[in-house]
């Protein structure tokens, strides 16, 4: 089974996370940040992962440490869960509309962390959520999952819709790239390793 459980405690956050690549979309997410809970639920449901996250963070300061640290731990969990990468599809590009917004996520489970984020025009907040933390979450995930991730917003007006389309596309792309393909023999790289 491609699944992992991780506990991580710092002076700013205490996180317990369980992640299963080959799940069914089951969630138990308690980050302390309502909008972020919603986005992680969308990611999980549309990627057909299983994800449990319990975070006790210093949200009395702000949401930054909680969102970034969950990105770190989720990235670590994905990296451990994907294992040797034998037989995976490795690449995926998914575009997801959410009403007037359209986002595209392209992903390579490459072993090389690289992040491109072309998303402009977000309002500063969705409810109490600081929208600049979307980029921080994905940067933290990429650094620890060791994947290449490109997020491109084609267009959109409503900030909630834009972010929702990104998280849905991310879930679908990560799922597709992680799939075991019976036609792929060994590691999907001419180098023989990823």
C-alpha cells in the first residue's frame, strides 16, 4: 500500500497527517483554517486520495505557519508514499473549470523540486483566509514531495472559484501522475531513477 503517516511538531505547529495515494476520497481534515479545510477536502475528493490532517497551529498569530507546515508534511507524506516510482505514469496535465475560472496544473513526479505559479488577480482574502498562502502551500509541498509543479490560471474573476479550480486540478493531476500503468516497466526515466 502506498500510504504514510507522519507526525511533526515545532514551536509553531503540531501536525498529525495520514495520506493514502490509493484511496477513495475519505477525509478528516482539521487544520483550524476553514477555507483551507475546504480546499484540502476538494484536493482529496477529486484526487481519490485518503487524507487525515489534525493541526494545532499558532493561528492566533496568523494562518501562515499552519498552511505552510501542512504543505511540508503533505509533501513528505507523498514522497514517502510514492516509493520507488516504478510503473507510475509520472506526468499529468489537467485543466479544471470552476464557473468562470479555468486553471491548469501540470505535474512531473521527477525527483526534482521546481515550482511555477502564474496566478494573478486574487483578492487578498477569501473570508478570513490569506490568499497569498496558496502559493506558500504549494511551494512547501513541491520542496518536500520533490515534484515539478506548474500552476497556470487562464482566466477567472471570483477568487474563491479560482483557488477551488486550482486545488481540484492539483488533486486530479497528482492522482493521474501517480497511477500505476501496467505498460510502464520499471522506472519511467531513461536515467533509470527518479
